[in-house]
């Protein structure tokens, strides 16, 4: 799929006649647009649904909304929702027969983000995207782990691929229950020095999911846990920095780091289209059995 995106005509006829519905109850730039682009590049029809401006504001439920869209011919529903477990519920409730893809559910999971992150790390560390694994590679996930679906999906996937994954952040935002195989650090300086990561995944501070104060001030957070030029210079020569976006520049990552040669943030965005094409292809062009 990545190769298709390099061609002059970035289009395959594979999903002609199929309909993909982007069902987004939360805001999104990257995920929604890349799923739309992915579906269009596979020649599927796409319907974009945003809860804002829809009958959800009149009280319509997820079940009724999804069934309404399926009645119009949806073959796949790409769901982003603020409630953890919503995608699982829709996929396994029997409410719809369409394939259901989790595009981020609350603080729970964001599987396609983890897939594109793993692809980006493999590319950057010169492991073939379809190569064997990330055995022994060290990935440091930094920041608001508690509220991060990106962190949870990456912990599952990167460990499955053999990576050593450590978490880092303020004690108030780094749950011990996730038990990362590379350990937990409460200081980014110490994590860089002792863990010596091959890849550092900076996370967004998710203020919208916070009902309390988890760190003293933004300035303090940025000073202790933010990626900046000084920390960047202490990473290994081949080490890379990732961020799922959207970034709070100046808070979890400064502009110099985000725009540096070590940054793979735009590669992540680019790979997101290819990964989502692959997911749609797998679900809609393959066998029906076992596609959920
Ligand atoms: N990474 C990510 O999920 O970004 P969006 O919220 O813009 O989709």
C-alpha cells in the first residue's frame, strides 16, 4: 500500500462498490482524513459522519446511528468515540453486520495508530516494513500515559513485535498497572541516560480527559518531561522521535525537536494512509469469516 501511495496514480480498484462510513463522535484530523483517503485510494465510497450537526444532538444512540448508516449500505464502520469499549460493543453486540474498525475509543485503544507507529519505527531503524520484528529495540513512551489510547495500543503491539518498551512521565500520569517490560521512569533525563531508547514516542497532554490537576504547571511539565534540543542531543545518533499528533508545541515537545532531523512525525502521518488502506483491504477484500 505504501508503494501505491508513491505512484503517480494512487488508486487501486480493489474496494469498488464497497462503502466505508467514518463515524466520528470525537474530533480528528489525521485519523479521519487518512481513513477517508485510504478508502478512496481503494476505490470505495466514503461517508463522513460527525456527531456535531447530526441527530446525535437530538439524543440518537450509537446503536441507532450505526444501524441507520448500515441501512444505507455501509460495509465498514470506522468508529471514534469518547467511551472506552465502544468499538468492541458495536462490533460484538450484533447491532450491525458491517466490519467495525476502532479509530480510538476513549482512553482505551487506538490500534491503527499503533500499527502506523510500528511501521514508522521499522522504517526508521532500517527494518523492512514487512520484516521480522523489533526484537531488542527500545521504545520510550513519554507523557500522559494514563489518558492515552495510543500508549495502550503501542504497549500491546510493540511488545508483541519483541520491543522493550518503557514508560516515562509524572507519577500522577503513569499507571504502574500497565507493567511495561522496560520499566517506568519518572524523569525523562534519567530515562534517556539509563534506558538509551532507539525511539521516543512523545504523547499529547490530554487536557480534555483530565478532571483534576496532574502536574503543577505547564512550565514545570515542559521542563521535566518535555522533549527539547538538549534532550534530543543526548539521544543516540540513529534514535528517532515520534508524536501521534495533535502536538502541543512548547508543552510536551518544543518546535526545534518537532521539526528536527530526528523527528518522524510526518512519516507517521504518511504511513497512516498506507496502514489504513491495508486494514480496509484486509477487512473488506478478504474473507468475511474472522474479519472482526
Ligand atoms: N493521532 C490521532 O489520532 O490524531 P487525530 O486525533 O487528529 O485523528
